[in-house]
């Protein structure tokens, strides 16, 4: 099955190697917009270089790519047949200890920030820390300032208490761009029902994730993945579920080690992997590249979802969420 | 004389202490827009903090101030009775050695960059170096990239050869936001006829400067200052002369030392001052604060300039120049 002509497909997280081949695969998959990871451990200065690299990428691929800073940019990408790119960081490390840098990076087009990556930071705790005492004093101010300027709060790798505190603090809906319910696939990176209940009540959106370590590895069938989607819709409602595949295509082992170990450890850390599965995971046969997005739409159709419901999951919910979430607060 | 109701007054450089009192003085002076100095020696990271401070200032004074990134913002400031603020840096130090940071700081709203402050840097030489070998290889690329994104090249403190090279390299008109003809007031910071001839031929604009060290000190009369304006119009033409007062109101001695000595020397350096005049200079009686702008309009009227000519000098020329100069190149 092809995506319907009018379907807006949005992937709420990818870390892949963005070259022309990759863009072609996104187009083949009918993808309209991707939230692309612009940093993991980078500080303020390093993030400037990353943004600079993206500017160059936008310039050199202007025939295929369009930077997204508001919902209308996503609609324009659809009209022009381009890939819209939302920049975000999977950490608040670019802010360092400086509250004013929230508006500075927002102005630079960083429209999503995950409060923590895999470690405790100035803002809160990650899902991998032994204890999570919740959002820090600074973290609370950061969430409020993100609300003010229209930068989306992402809780994907964030610890449970910090996530609950952030949802409680936030005056606006927040996102979990790439994680699954942990009662379906038990994993520290997946989310307990307490957090997803709070997300549901907050009006936020959950991006379900095909990253092999967060499901059942490459053996996971399309039917099983779509079964998770259906169960999650039952839990969250049809308007609060989307996709965030966490696709990591053609990235080096060096990058994998940077992703997991940054500069914070000299020992091997496996992140969502394990000693038995230390490398980049192999992806399931039905989702090897972004050209495979139509397989998911087909899988959902096979599960009996309506065209309208499929459109919401494939991108409609993220479109609504990003359109609202990227706007500054009134008067901001 | 008051400024005419429809006069747009633009000051192409001020470094003053931006508080509510200062904003009130700007309003009293009928000032529509100021190019405000957002950095002198600061590197990339430090400039982020400076931009963050300006964001906070814009937020806390939104009733009086409006950030300017394009010509229409200046017109909107006029309509709304607010002070438009163009951010710029008096150095390319924020770029460090990274060409991509031109577009990054442009996106952050740094719409003017002076190629050098008082010292040689990665881009070229200042007016105070013993030898100026001109624009560096990197400097040439920086000028071209500034042209592309619509960031104005400012040559105020820049050395003669570097200035001539920059004008030759630039595909667009450049600015000298704050300096005077050196044959009227001899000073290293003022500009020789070779540079002003090249600027004229390039279509650029010169902002004449009331900074006491660049004229005849506080004794300079309004008549003398306006005489310089008239002579400069004779040389440059009526469409290429504006004001760039370099007003530095209520800044500390600590800031004066930072401005002159940065981190590059442990010895006293006097910049445009001298051992005999080491402190902040005293300003002439007719230009003590920005509330005094109408005195200049009056002085020009007394010299016999037409209302149209006065409007061009007071802001019309900068309005045209900034409107064009802040636009990205077609296709950029």
C-alpha cells in the first residue's frame, strides 16, 4: 500500500546520516517531515557548529529539504514535495547553566529539546540513573521558559520522576518523541503507565519507536509492531499517538560510542543495547529504511484502522502538536 | 526644531547602557532605530550570552523596544512609536575560525559585523596596526558569506588595505557605521579619501560620528559638526551619508578598559583616546544624550539643507541601506 496522496507522514526522531541517498529514501517513503537530532552531549559552542552544519546542508540540498520552524513549514514541505526538517537536541546540554539560552537556541530553530539524554544533568535525571529526584530548580525554570518561547519539551530518555515533574510544571502539552509502553516491551527506555497516563492527561503525544532494542529486535514482525500501536491507541486515544522511529541509518560505530559514552565515561556503556548486542542493531525486514514507511500504514490498515486513524498516527497528530507547540506563548 | 513627524531617525552605532531612562531619551530625541553594539571582543560562546541578554531586554521592555531584522521592522517601530534595535558586533570574533557561523549569527539577528575591532584578527587588520596586509583568505570567504546571508559588512575600525580589499570583494554595498573623513578630523579611526572614494563607488553609506575623540572633543560646536556633514555630502553625495554617533552613555570605566584592552594586553591602551585623555570623553553641549538628535536636524537646517536632504542624513539613507542590506541574496 502506498501512503494516501494527502497523508502527511512525520517521523518524530531520526539520527541517520543525512545525505542525498537518504533524502531520496525519505521521498520514496512519502515522508513529509522529520525531527532530526542536532545534538546529544554537545554544549552551547558545539551546538553552534552543529546548527552551522545543518545550515550548510539546507543550502546545498535546498531542492529537496526545507527547514521547519512552524507548522506551516510542514504544510509547505508537503506542497513542494520536500522533506521538512525540525531540528532538536536530545539533551539540554546546549543551555549549559544559562536560562537565557533557551530563547537563543529557539531563535536558532532548535524547536525540540529532550530534557536529559542518558545521564543526570543540570535539569533532571535520565531513565538510566539509579535514583531520579525529579526536576531541579533550574529544570523547572527551563521548562517554563521552553513553554514561553514555543520550544517543545521532549521526555523520551528522561527518568520517571523528572518526567512526571516536567508534565506537572509544563503549562503546555509535552512530547515523548521516541519510546514505547514498557508493559508491552520492558526496557528502561520505554515508559511506565504512570508517565503515559500523565502524558495523556497533559494532551501530549507519544511517538512509537521501531528502534530494535526498544521492541523485540529485528525479529519483531510488522504485525507485532502494529499490535503495539493499536494497544497504545487504546490507552492514549487516537489523537495522541504518532511515530518516532529513532532510525539510525549509516551511522558509524564511532558515532554509536559517542552517543552512548559521550565524554562522561571511559568504560563501555551499552545504552539501550547490551553486552550481547553491543553494536548498531539490525532493523526488522519491514523497516530497513525510511522508504518503508508505507509498510506501517499497510500494517495499520491490516489491523482494521480507518484511513482517518492511520493518517493521524502516520503524521496528523504530530502535525497538530508541532503546529501548536512551536508557537510562542501569547505575549512572549 | 523638532524632527518632522515623518522623519525616521537612525543612529548607526551606540554602545550605551540600555535602561528605561535611556529608552525614554531615545524617544525624546525622536529616534526610530539604533544599531546597538552586541559585542567587541567576545567569542562565539560569549556572544550567545550577549544575545541572550538582549532577548531578555526585548522581553522586559517590549512596550518600548522592537528587535529589527529587516527594513520593515524599522518602519513598524516608527508606526508603533517604539525604538527599533539592530544588533551587531564590532568584531568578527564571534565567528572564530568557522565560516558556517556567519549564517548562524545572522539567524540569531546579528545583522551587522565589523570585520575587525582595534586589532588584527583572522579576517584582516585594524586601523591601529602598523601594517595592514589586507583581507585574509578566510576574510574573503567571510565577506562573501555575509553578502550571501544579508549581514552588513562594517568597516569602521578596519585598516585601510583591509577596507579596500573588503569593498573590492563585496558584491554588495558595505557600511562604515561610525567614522569621519580624516582630512577634516585627522585620527587613525577616521577614514582617508581612498577608502571613502571606494565606499562611494561601492554604493555604501558612511555614518558620521560625534564621538569626541573623532572630532575636536567637547569643544566641537554644532556648526562645526554640521559643517563636516555638509563637506562629506559634497564628497559622498546626499544618498550616502548618515549618522553613527558612537554614543556611550553611562558605561563604566571597567567597560572602557574592556573595550580598549579586551584580553589582548596587560598594558593600558587608549584606543581613540590618549594618555592625556584616558577616560570616557565628555560630549559636546549640543549632544549630551540621544534626546539631542533634533539639535543636529536644526544644525543642518541652519546650514541650508532642504527638509528632504535632512531626512536622508537623519535616517533615510540608513533605512534604504539596511532594508536592502539585511535581505539575503536571491536564492540564499
